[in-house]
C-alpha cells in the first residue's frame, strides 16, 4: 500500500467512527470500530484499488464525510 493512501485514510476512519458514534455506538466499541474500518478500507484498497469505481466511491465517501464535519463546525444563528 502506498503511504499517501494510508495517511489519507486516517481522517476517513476518524470520520466513520464519529458517524458511528452519532448512530449510537458507545464506549470501547468505538476502538473496535476504528480497527474494523481501518482493516476494511485497507483490504478493499488491496483488492480493488486499481478499479475506477472503487476510487470514485472512496473519494465520494471521504468528500461527504468531510462536508458533514464542516457543516457541524459552522456556527448556527440563535
């Protein structure tokens, strides 16, 4: 695996774990979820990394998670 892909997947894993927490994941399960997401993304990259469809899905997922995080950071008028 390329190092840039591995480094770029870290924020995505953090975003996925935070998303899972919002859906009700609690406690130590978030640690397990981070490991599962990390392994799943890296295994998928190993087998599907050369496919354009996989790259498009991952790019869309990361963009959507980033946008959702940015939306959460914006102040809301009271």
